[in-house]
């Protein structure tokens, strides 16, 4: 009788171990747009220009302590040149570059996050001027009691992929040394509040 009772308990325990699922906690954090930054750098044969774009909104989706998704939206009307050139800023906002009256925002949606040795490879869909392309970049993710921060490495975007034509050798073959590089640098730091 004692052996039968132990056997029944063992069968019940084994059955329960297959039905109990490991619970994970998933939640969405809002990005603090005032603490987050997007930095850009564009190149031409005679030099480069650097500046910033402010975020309009953003979220990071967490599963336990890992980022598994999210998105951020840039307010293209806030594009700034580090040297304060109003002429360049106006140029970047008009039809030559980002056409902010027609396309006031740009967006990135995270579709996949791969973690390795504490570093992340973020893959997602970048939408600029209504055109969406998949891109990936490396990022470092850090956490405090109050925040989660995603800090990307510098990565490159090809503006020709998004129909940004001004002085692009992809669209014009007679520019000689008067071109602007198609590739420009981006670096993103997202700070989300818990």
C-alpha cells in the first residue's frame, strides 16, 4: 500500500511538471524622448556635417530583463545642424532631402533582437519618406532600477534606398566631385522608464 501511494505521488508530480509552464513577464516601457538622442553625420568630398534629430515617441518591449521588441519615431522637423546652419537645416527639410511637409516623421520598428555576450544585434524596419527597408545594428543594453537604455553603435543608412536624391551618384552620373555621399551615419540612444 505504501509503495502504491508513493507511485501515485510520483506519477502526479511528473504529470504536473509537464503542465506547469515557466512564466515570463512581458511589459512595454515608454521611451523618455527628452533623455533620448538621435545623432547623424553626412559626408561629401570636402567635409562632413553632424547634427541631431529629436524623438517624437518610442517604446521598448521587455520580456523579463531582455528587450524583445519596440519602436521609435523621429520628428523630422527637429533636424538640426551642429554648427547651427539654418541654410543646411532648411535644405535637409525641403524636397531635396527629407520632405518634412509630406513626411514629418521617420520610424524604426524592432522585429528581432539577438543577444550575445551582453551585446545585442537589433534588426528592424526603417521607414523614411514612406519607404521601408530592413536594417540591423549593434547595440549595448544597460539597466538601472529606474531605466532601460539601448545605445547603438554608429551604423550607416543608404539614403538612396529611401529616394533621397540630392547630389546622389545613384541618381546622377555627372556630378564629378560635387556629390553628397549616399551613406550617412546614425547613432541612437533610447532611454525607457520602468
